[in-house]
C-alpha cells in the first residue's frame, strides 16, 4: 500500500505492508507522518550521512574462490 507523507505538489511516497489490519495501517501511517523529517527524501540529504554508517561491507575470505549462483526462477 502506498502512502503520501507529503503534499500533492511535492509527494513523499512510502510503501507499507498491505496485509496489515486497517487499524495498524492508520497507526503506522500516523507515526510515519509524525516522524517524516527523519527520512532522507533526496540524494542531497543522503550526502550528510557519514560513509561508515551508510556503507555495507562484507568481509570475504580470500582463500575461498568466488562462485556463481544460478537462479531457478
């Protein structure tokens, strides 16, 4: 389910689980609207986040050779 936290002229769209009960959808929507200022809505806003916090690193063992996983879908 899509929810606009902004205004029609400047939409700030978020997606929430459509399988939630109606009361929970309203509760989550209200909470998101209340705290919408904590979300980064543009890439410019993301530039203020230190790279150490935003970057995900996976430590790989150099002894183990890389493999290729084949999708069955």
